[in-house]
C-alpha cells in the first residue's frame, strides 16, 4: 500500500528544511564579520578594495570555519531534540563492497562534467558569461595551496554539505513526501546556494545523484564518498584527456545500474 502524505506534514517538513538551511546562512553572517575583523585588525591604511582582496585570499579558511560552525550548530539541534548528529544526518554504515562504486562514480562524475561543460560551451547553449562568472567565483580556490584545497574543498565542504543537505534537509523531507520529490527539492536548494547560473545547474543535477545514493542506502556515507571524490578530482582536474572524460559517462551509468541491481537494503 502506497504511503499517504498529509499537507500539514509536507508544510512542516519544508519549514524545518528551510530552518536547517538558515542555520548555514546564519553561520556565514556570524563568522564572516568576526573573521574579517580579526584579519583586518592590523591592516590600517588599506583601502576598502585592498581589504576585500585580503579577505578573499583566505576564502578557503573562511569556508572551513563556516562549515565547522554549521556542523556544530546542527549537532546541538540534534542534541536538543534528544537525538545525535549521526542519527539525524543518517550517518549509517554501508556495505564496503559498494564504497568503491561510489568513489569511482565521484571521480568519473568530475571527468564527465569537464566534458559536458566543454561541449555545451562550444555549442553556445550556455552563455560564455556564465563560464566567466563560474571561473571568477572559484579563482581563489585554484590559486590556493594544494593542501588547503584538499582540506577545504575535498574534505570539510563535502562533510558539511552532506550532513546539511542529504542528512538534515533530505532526511526531513523524505519523512513527509515521496522520496523523489524530497530529492528534487533538496537538490534544488543545493543548487541555488551555489550562487552562479552555471553552479545552480550542475549542483542541482549533482544533488539529484547524491540524493539518490543517500536514499538508496539510507545513509549519507555513499553520497559523502562520491562528493569527496568528485571535489578532489575537480580540484586537480587540469589536463583531463578527452578520451578519459568520454569513458567516464558509461562508467557512471554502469555503477548506477550495478548499485540499483545488487543493493537490496531497505530504503527509508
């Protein structure tokens, strides 16, 4: 028998999802001024433009701080509701046999995105201005040290985003609506917070795949492994060959089919 969903439950779950997202935004409004004030404390004589440029040089450190504060607040929310962070964020075990699948999917996904973005840009489907905005937005990431890129983009950001979007937000939504509707809404929110037009599109698409993995395994561990592999590969993706990018797409399809066919865990 198909589960029945109430309008009240749907509205309540949407409100909670937006509240969890607001926690992340609040962490930014709290951390950024404090971080900036501490950084600029001994920089008298700088122009406002120079001060902004200095802060942007530490954007990855700022991202790490915001992410840590967000996770700490979400852990407090879980505690106040008589739960734990691992329970609320669905940090459940997954079969080791499928961990490799999700990592391969993440690496292949980064390769495939390079190919797809290149093709649609050359075809004129996506305006060149969108690509320029995307490159400018992440220019500070690309000039950071490899270690800082790995720590911020490859580790801390995926952990925070999976706990927030696939754990708390998707976890709340799927209680009161069909899993695919919950995945679509959480993915759209995930896309919107990436800000740029191009970022919204590919992050929403990525969020759908990450959401499917999370719901399929009833855990954010597979989506986290995918996300970390994806981000790390993108951070060091210069010089990806066309052949490797082309091969990546059928690999992703194969892994999805393999997981869907051979994993029989209970979805919740």
